[in-house]
C-alpha cells in the first residue's frame, strides 16, 4: 500500500481521507471502505496513541477494503517513523515539523538506502512476513511508502519553501487548528493571516510540484482551499462523525427525547 495513494496524488481529482483515532477499529475501516468515495484513512498516534497492533489491524482492514492508509505520528524519533511502516501502514505523516532539517530527517528515517537509513527487517507486514526477497523489499518500500509532514506551526510556514523542496516528500498537510494557535489567533481559521499562511504553503507546494492537503472547517472552507490547489481533504473524523450521527438520531426522534 502507499502506491495507490501516490498514483492518485499524481492525478487531477481531489482526494478524500477519513481520520481514525478515538474509535479506530478494523470494522470501522471496513464501513468507511464500503461507503465508497474515500481514498484513504489516516490513523492517529499523535492525539490518541494508537498501538502498533492497532495499526497493524487497521492497515490490514484498509487493504481489504481497497483503501490506502497512513499514520499521523506523535513526537517523532527514528522508531516512531519506522514501526508503523513495518506494521503495514502505507505511509507516515509527521506532526509539528517546523523546519526543512526536520523534514529531511523524517524522510531519511522512512527510506532505505540510497535515500535513507531505515533499519532493515522484512519480517513485518510490509515485507510480507519475510517472503519478499531483499532487493524487492527495499525497492517496493522506497517506491511505495508515503512520507508527509504537517505544516501546523508558524515556524514551518516561515520555512515552507525549503520544506517543500525536500526530496521524496509526498505531500504537505496543513493543520489549521494548531497553526492558528501558534499564530496567536486560535480557532480563527478565516483570519486574513491564516489565509496568507495557507496561500504561502500552496505557492511553495506548487513551485516544488508537491501536493498539499488540509483538514477543512466546512464545505465552504474546503472549496476555497481546492481553488488554491489543495489536492486532499480530510473530510471525516471518527469522533466528529459519531457526534453528527448521534445528533441526527436525536433530531429525527426528538419527540421521544423530551422530559
């Protein structure tokens, strides 16, 4: 996996991804895949702390449902980058990256020689549990695994031209909530300074032919981002979807919720 998402990112259409954290389960992944329209799921280690076994199960379900998968990492070190890939995730997305130096380090940890120094194993899901010949394992892992970074701090925006130029980054993902907080305007996603940061990131991505993604506030926000060249929208998140579902049920059966 990972190759599917790479191929889609090279196309023209906007991709839709669903975020799984609080209620991550293989069954929910299958439900999302069965609904159609979603291209990938991202699994959240940063705010939820999903374990490697949970990632293995969710990634396996994603493969079965025809979805790609990638993992949003927590505070990142070498092992944090490498383990989800061995568990079968199609890629990784590093949170709170603030510089090109950090972005380069993430890529180095995620790739084998000659691009990086990822530790060699091959007995995980990504190596088909030891059945892939070494040369094929290295080639496929380097070619297919997704590596992305989040632009969610003003320091990252100030270095975004250099970040976007790091070789083998597959996309930039803007995190508006944390970005707005770092700018001293928490939650003000429509603030002119926020849009200036989004536009600067979009220009840097375009100049380096790197797709960019975002978690939009609503459909109107998503439309403006797409007009700026956004190629991927994170339009679903398990906790939000559950809350919306509960609200819809309460509204439909409102007469029975009185008292």
